[in-house]
C-alpha cells in the first residue's frame, strides 16, 4: 500500500502488552468455560504494528512567530531547547489539543445491547494527566477535547467528528468513531486519527497524505492471516464455506473471499443487511441466511462484525456450523458459555481480555497506576463483571487509553518540536 510500518518495540507499554495473534480453538457448550482451550502461536509477522498513511505527504503548515521556550522538565521527560511555536492546527507553543470521541454506552443499553464499559473520559484523562506530569510532549501539555457518539447511529459519528475538527479543532484524534466514519477526520478534515483497529487498506488510501495510526495491524492483513492460519491448520479441508459480513463491512468479506480463492477454496457470501441494533431484523436476516446455507451445504462460517447474535439466531433455526472469528473478543461476545447453545469455533486474535487483565505488564503499566488514582471505582476482572446487571467493564477503556497515550508520546516526541501532519509521516 506504500504506507510506513513501525513496530511498537520502542514504546514501553506497547512492547509488553501488544501480543502476536494466536489461534484459540474451543468446543463450547452451556456449561463449558473454555479456559482449557488450546492455543497455537501464529507466524511472527502477525505482531501488532503501527501503520501510517502513505509517505507522499504534502501537508501544509502555518507557522507563527516564536512565542515561548519549552520549560525545563524535572521528571526525566525529553525536553528541547528549540523555541516552540504555534506550529499547526491544535498546536500552540504550550499545548497540543487531542480530540477523543467516546461511545455513549447508555444509548447502546437503551437499544437493548447490554454493554456497560467504564468511562473512556476518565481513563484517557488519567493517562493524559500522567503524561502531562512528566512534562508532556517536549514541554507541551496535552489538552483533551471530549465528545460522545452512538455506535448505532451514524449521524452521531459525523457530529462527533465536527466537534473536534470544526467546533474546537484538534491536532489529532484518539479512539475515533467506527469504520468509514473515521474518514471524516482524515479524508474530509485533514486531521490525523489513532484507532485500536478499524484501519483497512482502502481507508488508508482514502486518507491520502493524512496519517491514520493504528495500534493493531491493518484489518486486511489480519483477515488474510486468519484465513491462512486456519487453512494451514487443516480446518477448511472438506468444508463448504460461508461468509457473512454486515452491510458496512463488505470489504472485509471480500478480503476473506479473495484469500480463500487464492488458497484454492470456494466460498459463498451472504450479507446481513439488517439495521444495526435491531435484534428482530437481525434474527430475520440470519434466518434467511441460515436457510440458504443449509440448502447449499455450508458447514463452516466466517461471521464478520456480528458478535454472538449470529450464533444464537442460527441455533434458533437449528443451524450450527463451525465458526471462524477474526477477533477473540467477538468469540467471547458470542457467549461461549451461553446456556443451551453448543457450537464449535476458532478465533485468531489478540490476547483475550481476561488474560490481558491478569497479565503482569498490563497490571504494572496500566491497571495498578489507574487503580491507585481512582480507589472509588470498582475495577473487576472481565470474567467477574456482569454488564447486564449494570456493572462496568474497565479493561477496554483502560487498554485503549493506556496504549494510545503511550503511542502518541512516543511518536510525537520523535516527530520533534515542529508538530505537523507531515512530521508524523
């Protein structure tokens, strides 16, 4: 794609916490915990990377007269003797504005999707405060601009985008919204975005000269790896393969289909075109797909972005194929312990949330400092958190905030005092 890839080994937190993809096979039923699932390490090239937009950057910069020098740091943070200026949109001699759109979990729960994560604003603010206390970025303090969006309502993605690109313009956006909604930042407003995933080759190309920084691999590469790993494991032999993308992830379905074709496997694609957050419409769409797949003899399915609803809806009509997920989190969301549902599945993805929560490096670098700063919060392990009962799951916002702030610290410091889009290439 012409983009530049940089391993995360130089970022202390990212070094220890981002893991290579693994394959986790599980035969799951109503009483199974899945704790003894076998794991097989995937090839080395699956290690998480940070991927930026193509090198052909021609971003313009507007310089103001020098206004101040970077203050000396007493905390060991890198400093510069170069006079800092208002080097770019959202960057002054003293501050760097960072936009942080975060999900409205109340809206999701109101729509019937039990999902109560801890506050992204609290999580990001802690790690930003921690960075600022160390001297910020070469003397500049990070100034966050928060806004909310609803996962299920695309119009709120645009509203969130405009809040941090037009209403209060920022230098870079962390977290982002969803899928193509992030192109509002890069393609339409020349504003860099940093996401946990969401980056595809097509979105990178659409972003042009504006860097899109991803904590994980480009999704296309991850999806290709999923197919190749399960093929090498012999799980596709003798199978009739179905692919079920949702309407806003057709490109992912195409990546899987083309990789299967390259490896000599045929596949059948059926799109779940039901509106997001409409369980009745989703059940109807899955019912039609299940009927078609059963007629055509499909016995292995790649579900894309559908979480556990597909497994439940397929089971309701008596269709229980073997499932291949591209994320461990999606398999977990499928409800591997769902009462009355038995299914077989395999996933290729990052370290599961439960394992991450108990990982000593995550504990030391992310969880313990946050816990000490917020003793009033009840921070439970994912396995012990009941979101349906209103308990907050903290592993996701802590993971994102911890990784993103650490990565921005590393990249922005390397970019130097004259911060622009171009300096991040």
